[in-house]
């Protein structure tokens, strides 16, 4: 039975975007075997936040196909509420393949016309978004189609009207849109976001800046209350108008960095919502991201809270 709107549970985080099913080449036999996994930055983010104890819901659309059912089963296992994920029988669930050769790993996406790219503002679950403490979305959430971009803006407007915070991860993908459009849209959305979670490569391309402190200042001037700049193997910089902290990278043995930025973001926002200080949330997220690189795939190696806390004490 559907829960009446007045009784909708309040979520810490509602994430909006495109989930994907992954097929990763294993190298045997003869490169013809693929391991099935999961991806999609906003879904990875949601799972990372849920594994740290946040109450998380996801908003998207899936095809009426086996891949959509795989994703729903994944979110059920992870405790991510997916009542806000529609089924679009006229479209398909996005997938991608990862192949490996002497150049490293290559990504091949099959997402044009996917169910998520056909989301519209009118189909947004308004009550779910208005009941969130934080709405999260990314550059990819906005880049997959024009109407997906409109949907992202509509969700931000709903969140603002309800007093919810907005979290934004740049995640620049130039295969999805040209740099000039990405720069214009992302700069505009950063003005509307309370938490800005840029990655180094993305934000340097968008802003032309090459100094972490200058980038943090830029995001704060645009309107962000909190900036968590991901610096990859160099750690992170977290900043607000009143404080900033350089977060050292956590020692780890990386084998695959896929999804590490999403893990950082999900862990950071989960801990920020829970009341951690900026420095505490940044340190926690850096540890979570480092641990996530010690296994293969975007989702499987994302650590749970107990693992992160055990590493924090060492």
C-alpha cells in the first residue's frame, strides 16, 4: 500500500541521476568473459552514503528489462529506497562495458535514449524530494539529455522551496556535452548548490584555475556553503567561509579507482548530514574513498562504516 504523502519518511539524502549496469572484461578466456557489476555516479553515491548509515532514496528511471531489475535488487540489498525510480517500458536501462588492453581500461557506454535520459520535470516525485535533507545530483545527471537537464533544475527548485540543501558533483564527461555548455550549466548549478563536490580534473577544465585554494574560493564566491575538492592521490581540500582543511591521502593499495570520487562524495555528505565537522567529514570521506580503490568495480569495494572507522583509528 502506498504511504500517504503526509506520512512519507524523511530521507537524509535523495540522489538523482542515471544508474548503469556494468560489464567488465576479465581477461579470460581470451578476453571474452565479462564480470557483471553496477555503476552510474549518482547510484554509486547513494550506495556509498547508505553504507555509512544515511537514509537514502534514489530518483531515476529504468527500462522494463533484466538490467533494471538487477538495479532494483541491488538497491534493495543496499537499503536504498527506489520508489522514486520509474519504469519506462518504451526505453532501456543504460549499460557500459569496460575493456582492457595495453593502453589501460576503456569505457564504452550505451546510454543514448536510456530511460533515465527521458526523465521529465512533471514525473519527479515531489514529496520525496521535498522531504529530503539533501538533494544530490551531478554533471552527468544534467548532461545525458536536454530534458534530463531540465529535470535536474526542477528538482533543485523543489529542494530550495522545501528548505533542503543541494549537493552537486561536477563529474565532467565531454562525450556527453561540449565544454562550453558544460561550463555554463555547471557554473550556474554551482550557484544553486549548498555543497559543491568538484574533482580536480573537472574543475580545472571548467574554471581554468590550477590552485586548490583558488578553486575553493571560486566555488564559495559562487554561493556554496561547503566545498569538498577531491584531489585524487593528493587527498582533498574542504572549505567553508570560516575554515578550510587539507586532508592528507589515506594510505592504501589501489587496484581500481572506479567510483572513488562517488564514494568520497557519498561518505562526505552522509557524515556532514549526521553532524560531523568539516574536517571530520573530510577525513572520513578520504578514508572511505581510499578503501574503495582496493577492489575492482564501482560498487563492490565501497566500504561500510565499520571498515572506515577501523581504518580511522590506525
